[in-house]
C-alpha cells in the first residue's frame, strides 16, 4: 500500500504550533495542541490594489503583476496618451505616448513595451501607429499594415502579434488580419478564421490565443477560441460564457487567464482559465466587475494576473485588482477605522508608531493644548502641552516626543519647543526661527525640523534646524521654501515632501543626509497640509489638500512615489505617525469640519492558507 512516507519521503510530523515558514501545497502535519491534521491548499482569489492615477478604459497593458505598464485609453473624456508603471504596490506616471488613442493593443514588458493600433477622434480615424517603450520613454516605430482598433495583441517588443479588430469607419467592419512584428516592422500573416473585434488575446508570437469578441453581420457575440502556432490559426476550446469582449488577459496558450469583460446581459466580475484545450470558471470574483480595462501580456502567468481600469457598472474606473492562485492568503493593503480621538481637532501634530502614537496640539476652533496617547485601539487623554497651539511639528516616540513651533492667535509665530517623557510636557530650548506649518522627523535626542511659515516679512521659509536633546542648531536649508509639508525619517536620513509654496501647492520631495537637502523624484499629486509616516526609503504620504480635501495616498521606495489605497475619510491638516510605509496612523484633521476620525494603514500581507482535516 502506498503511504504518505513513500510519496513524500518522510512521515507526517507532529507539532505543537503550525509552521510559519513557507510550506508546499499538500504537505500534511499533525497539530498536537488542536488535535487536528492540517495542510495548506491553493486558493484562487482577487485582491484589490492601488488605483491608477488616471481612471480610464479601452487602454492597453503589458508586463507582469509586479512590474506592469498601462497606456492609452479613454479617460471619458478625452482620449489619452497617459502611461503608468506598476511596481506591485502602486502606479507611477511615466512619459506619455506620442499619440493619444483609445482601443489600442499592447505587448511586452514594463521596460520593453509595445503599443499599436487604436482610434482617435476628432477627426475620427483608425490608427496604425506603433510605439516602443524602453522603461523611460516612448518612441515611434514602423506602422501596422492595417490601421485598426479594438484589436488584440500578444508577444514581446521584438516578437509581437496583432490580430482582429475594427478596420473600417464603423463598428460593423471587422478584421481577421494577423500581423507579426520583428522589432522593426510588421508583416502580414495568415488570418483568423473569422473577423472579430473586442476579442481577447494572450501568449507569444508563436503560441498565441484569440478568444471571444464580436463578429459581423449582426454584431454577434462569439465564444470561439483560436490558437496560433506562428504560422496559422486553429480551433481551440469554446468559452463557457457568451461573449468575452473587453476582458483583461494574462498567461500563455496552455495556461491562459481572462479577467472581467462583458457577458450577456452585463459586466462580468470573474475570471476564466484555459489549460490548452478547455476553459473553466474560476471561483474567484472581483470586488468590482469591469470591462474595457487593460490586462497583462509578456511576463504574466495564469496564477499571477492583474486587471486595471475599465468601465464598471456606471462609471470609468481606476481600480486595480490582482488575481492569484496561491497557497497563501493575500490580504490587500488598506486603511481601516481606528479609535476616535477624544478631542476632535485639526492642525494637529503626531509622533510614534501605529500601536504607540502621540497626538498633541491643534485647533478645535480655538487652539488646543490637548495631548493623547494611542495604544493601537483607543486614545487616552494625557497631560496637556504647556502652550496651546496649532500647526506645530512633532517627532520622536510616544514616551519621548518633541513638539516645536506652531501658531496661536495674538502670539502668532512661535519658537517654543516642548519635550514629552511619557507622562508630562516640559519646555526645552527654543527654536532659532519662530514659525508654524513646519514639519519634523527623528528622535527626542537627534531631531530635525524644516520649512514652515515665518521670517520677516512673514512668508514660506526653507530653514532647517537640528535638535541634539538640549539645543537647536541651524542646518542647511531646503531647496524649496514651503509650509504645511510632511516629513519622516531620521536626523541623518530625513525626507520632506509636498507643502505649499508661493503661490501654489507643491509635489516636491527632498532627502536630507545629515548635512544637506537633495531633490528627489516628485510626488504624483501636489498637496499641502498632509500626513506623513515611515523612513526615507519607505515613506507614506496621505490626505492633505489639493484645493479640496484629499483621501489619496502615495508610497515612496527611496526612488519614486506610487499610488496606494485611498483613505476612508478625505481630509487635510491631519496628524500622522508610523515608522514604515506598511504601518501608519492618520488622525484628526479637517474633513468639511474638524474631525476626530482615526485610520490605520496596513500594507499587503500574506499567510499560508492552512486547512484542518477532521479526526475520528
């Protein structure tokens, strides 16, 4: 008789706690504490991720789940040449395509992408333009032989494939044309067995898949699948759904994936898998059904796909959803409600981490001296600041924090600094430059404050000051003077970002090395009065004002900023805390009115999907 030991080469292990390290699918162990046999099994699931910067549909995509490219499309209106890269966590704007268009096709990777065909109006015209992306910019190449839109694509930048689409002035004119791209020019190949538009496409130039879409006459939905072997097309397994137009795609000819799309009578919120002969319906469903969005091409797999943007039940979408077949349960990054402040206020300062934070000062309509501690669940009132004020800087930890500068009516600009020891506040050495709307980072014995509004005449300032635990000393200035900016990091590796500089809101980001400030890559969106958390190489920017209260969140990896999930409550003049870009806290602020709302940010997490087997 075959035994577990004969199959796996070892006996079932007895353990008191479940393993935390990566384990293979199907591996079994016995947990003596719970008196159960356990194993890990693969799950199919969708996980929501960070949104696109430009919501749109009828766009194209390329790359993989952790390095994707999305380009072109319809932002309703207008038709766009926008291009964005995805790093597995969020989207960053990149150089735009040379030709704005919608309903184009794509192939390749995020650093070697290919975009071709499409449509633009006015004047109404089918496009045959082809562009290549090198990881930083788009360049025009030789055109398709047949100008068309709502076509499909597959392959790589040097071995691309284009097939199907609309090649006439109306949607009733459909094409069966197939063309191959060799990195320089397109050449005609054997046609699909039938012309169709809005079809799905995936795979490589020598092993591609075409499926679904609509044919003429009668604009008929089709379930046909065709396989391409580098020379000609042959029939494959039929789709299990009527019409699969506008879907996102990923994978290979023998392990393909179709996400979302249109089925009678509406938008589909699921996924289909192809095994080389047969389509099956995945048990996973999207949070928001979408069609006309972009999927992935080269580098993506059936077990790790993604769809972004599209058109939902009633509006253009910027949503991103990742599809995974994995033994790990993936929990998406998200903001969640935390315990409310005891005293609602804006212009508030913060210090500490998500589970041990400190909030102090601010305004309830008049300046506040309130100080509260957060334990990861709720806020507790502590001893007050000695001087009530708003728009002050805060840094340090819950048991060793610093509050500096600020504003109070009558006194206006303030140079007062106070130190918190976990019980009470004590006045310490004054700032050299009185100001408010400044930011800070570091510890109670090695801190840094920068920017703000002060000087004579009063205006935005670039001053930096270092704190050594007993006194402030002048440091080198920011490159860009501003107020109501955010900051994080340490005295020798600080980060200052966004803010307000005369006469506009800024997206400027600067890094401090302990001596001087260096400009880095800008935020995607300029804003002021925002919250910040993290370190110089892993930061989070959230909330703020772009002219109105904002809920947007961006993450920084030490090189560039990219989108993160939005906050639940749009607001500005809020407080922030947290030592990483995966664990942050936002509290207070102004959300139409002064709020006491607290939100906790948690980055994406994975955990083994452990299943019990009953014993009898």
